[in-house]
């Protein structure tokens, strides 16, 4: 495996790790925060989606690393697969946009709901940074 492929796989793995960590934090914290129940249910469902996506990405990365180790994956296939994983993670993060907007509006009406908004917006920011790094590493291939 080339150094750039190793770097790209590592960056995608770090992004998936960040996604799993952030999802776990949301799943643990959201039930205890003041927020509208409908928003809580939606946010928890999306957090579970983050966790599911991160687990699928980790599985795909393990398969890819095995194929690379056995010499069964060429450069174009590596780029396609890593790009697909980047896109899957981005789509999952993008699904949080409506919840972020709704939480912001709720926080504007009731400041007790601000911690939930801050938690989710910070999660999105962290994940977007990790995704940018992963996409950049994949693009370098």
C-alpha cells in the first residue's frame, strides 16, 4: 500500500472514529438535556444513524485494508471506495442540518434549550472538520 493510500485510509478511519465518539456523546447527553420531545426523538435517531454509519465505514475500511494487503485492490478502486465512504459520512452529517435549525429556533424561544443546540452544533462542526481532512487525504490519491 502506498504512503498516500495509507494516509487516506487513516484519515477516513479517524473521521469514522470521531463520528462514533460524537454519536456516543449525543446518545448519552441528549436524554438529559432540556429540549422538545419531538426534537429529542429526531436527534437521537440521527445520532444512532451517525453511529451506524461509522460502524459501516469501519467495516468497509477493514475489508479494504485486507484487499490492499493481499494486493487485490488497485489505486482507482481505492479512490472509489474511500470517496464513497467520505460521501456516506457526509450525507449522514448533512442529515443533522434540519435538527440544528430546529434546535436553534427552540433555543431562541427558550434559553433552557440552548445546551442541546450547542451540543449538536459543536458535534456537526467537529465532524465537518474530520470529513474535510478525510476528503483532502482521499483527494490526494
